[in-house]
C-alpha cells in the first residue's frame, strides 16, 4: 500500500489540510504510471491535493468521492484510457479542480463516455435523482478525448468556467438535467467527428430520454461569454428543453449551426420539453451558410411549443442555407410569444428570419438585415412566414439591399407570407427589397400600411372631355393599394374642373382621369396638376 513520504511539509499528524501527490509516490515524469499514487493522495482525507509541475501518466479512472480541492501548479495528467471511462470521475459535492491540464488519447474517432472529467449524481429511477452540488472546474486545459471534455449529469449550483477545451470527439461541455449551473468564459475549439449521427456540440444542455421525474430538464442555467469555434458537423451552443436559460455574449465561429433551442423527449417517442422563458442575447456568430444560426423550435403534433423566448442584440453573419427557401439566419417553428429584436443579420442564406408553422405572437422589430442571397432560390427574403397558422408583427426593421453582385439573387422580397391562417401586422419598415410585401400563396397583412405619394401633370385637349394622366408607383405594392387623387389647374387658369377618377389600378400603377363637370369638351388647352396618395402593402 502506498503511503505518504515522511518529511513532507504536510507530514504533521494534526495537519490534513493539504497533501502533495509526490508525497504519495507520484513521479510526474510522463513515463511512470502514477494512477495508484494519485488515488492514494485523493483518498488520504486531506481537504486539498496539490499537483506540482510535471507530467502524470494515468491508466485508469481517478475517483473523487468526497469533498476535495485539486490544485495544479503547471501539472499535466496524460490519460491512456481508450474505453468508455473518464480520466477523472467526481461523485461528491463540493469538489473543486483548479488549473489542471488533462490530455486524453485524442479525438480521431468518437468513443462514447471517453470523457476527461465526469461529474455525476445518482439516478434513482423511477424516483427523482440525487444531485451533487457546488462543483467548480476552473482554469483547466482539457484536450484530446473521444467524447466530452466535461460531462455532468444531475449536477446543481456548479460552475464550469474559464476552461480551455480542445480536440474532443462530441462535446466540449455536456450537462444533463443541470440546475442553476454556469458554463461560462470557456474557450472551446475543434469538436469532431461527432457521434455516429454527426451530432457534436461546443456546449450542450439536455436531459436523458426518460420521463421528467427521473430526468428533469435543464433549469436556470447560464451559458455566457464563451468562445466556440470549429464544430463542423453540428451546433456551437445548444439546449434540449430548458427553462430560464441564458445564452449571452458568446462568440461562435465555423459551426454548422450557432445556437439551438430545441425539444427533448421521454424515451417513448413523445417530445415532452421545449425551451421556455429563455434568452439568446448579445452573441456573435460567423458561419459558413450551411444551416440556421439560431433555431427555436417545439413540436406542434405533440402539443409542445417553445414559449416566451427572446432573441435580441445578436450579430449573425453567413448563416442560413442559400439553397433552401425555408432556411434563415434565424428559424422559428412551433413557438409562442417569441421576441426577435435588435439583431444584425448580414448575408443570410435564403432568408434573414424564417418563421415556420404554428408560431404565434412572434414580434420582429428593430432588426437590421442585409442582403439575403441565393444562387438557386429566386426570391431570397428578409422575413418569411412559410408555415400554416401564424401571427405576429414586423415593424421598425431595416432591410438593406446593397451588394447585388454577391450572388445571382439578392434581397428580392421584403416580407413574404406563404401560408394559410396567417395574419401579420406589417408596420413601417425601411425596405429596399425589390418586392416589398408579398403574399406568395395566402395570408393577410394587417396593421400599418406602406404609404406613397406624388404628383403628376398634363395638358387637356380642346377636343376632348377628359384628360388621362398615367402614374407609376415609385415602389410596387404587393396587393392593390387604396389611392386618393385631387386636382387643380396651374396658376392663372380659371376653368373649373371638379371630377377626377382612378382607372386601371394595379399594384404598380394607375391612371388619373380628369373630366369637366358637364363632360363637355375642354374649351381651352388647360394645364392640370394632380396630387395622389396610395396606401397598402
């Protein structure tokens, strides 16, 4: 049995505050297997275990089963575990790990459960789980494993912050059924190849596919100020289900999708959890135009709606699939009370914001969207309502059409309705789209219309009883607008003319017909001005 080396500064019988792993026989030369020595130090009963600088080789899982602090001073653990087991397993509350580097076998292939640090409470199925709490993993460098850098399940009131995580197979950080946890200020790079289905995540909150009682959904968690880059097969940040979740201030680059709020199931084929009362705020995403940057979705067929979520102040570049007319930088489906405000969206593929079926009380306000594009979809949209049963408002947005050489089709439609049972309040938007407001198949625009106005002039023929003055609207309407016209004569002429009619009204033009009061011919070549106003969508 390994024992503590005599003569250590911590050798006093009445001092169990801290021990040094080298006092228990660890060598730290990168060659000697230090597993047993380190485990002996951990099991010593000391409150703190110190790792001085060195490379410590381990061949099996180190288990932390009681409250303890692991403090590294430039130490590195190299794990040769190649199976579905973690390098470190934490099964107790009040465990802290600071500044430790852990290197696994690499991520050339996905190996389920080959994690670097696992934190786990107890599954008490069919009863509720027992949680571990007050775990802190901070300032660590975790790299090279087949599954997750950090995996937590049934963990509460814990912090996984300010870590560097590199080259992991499926997840940088994965938290299942977490309560009041934080995964913030981490830097995560290269999550690949993903599992057999290609799923991979920078940071991932979810629940096991079992009923709520034994596996609650994530609640009251924060995912803030992380940097996530190069998750080529799937998502930068994600929560499957969740209530009161905050995703704020993160930077995401080169991930197939940016942030997803999606649903979780019960293991029997029924989706039972969608994200509620959560926010996506102040994030920056730079993509590769493959899939949406932000997704919020429920599943209407299971009566499950994402509810009361906010997407605000995000900067989204190059997200959305330009070959898919339903794809956008932001995609919403089966959701109620979604606020999309103050976002900046640049070069989205096919759509800036794409709203699917069964979306109610969606508010799209104050966003700036520049140059939705496609080389195959002939009418890229700034905002699209593309599924049945939806209502909401689109107001105070700016739709810029600037770089028309960016693709074959750029910024063609401003707001498009392409669904039944849909009413959208279209307010005043700065709209440079070629077609401002379009009802592609069905739906109704309600609320504040677009208003255009102008003037025209002409000279009456003395042999005619009327004068036609053609007018083309500066910007085409989507539907037939309402038009009012008034007329007068140019200064100095005195023929009274009191009838004017609107003829041949279309979404692009009309004719103003001026007639004499008696419909007799004009007796002079009078000059007339008209003043018109058109309102519609």
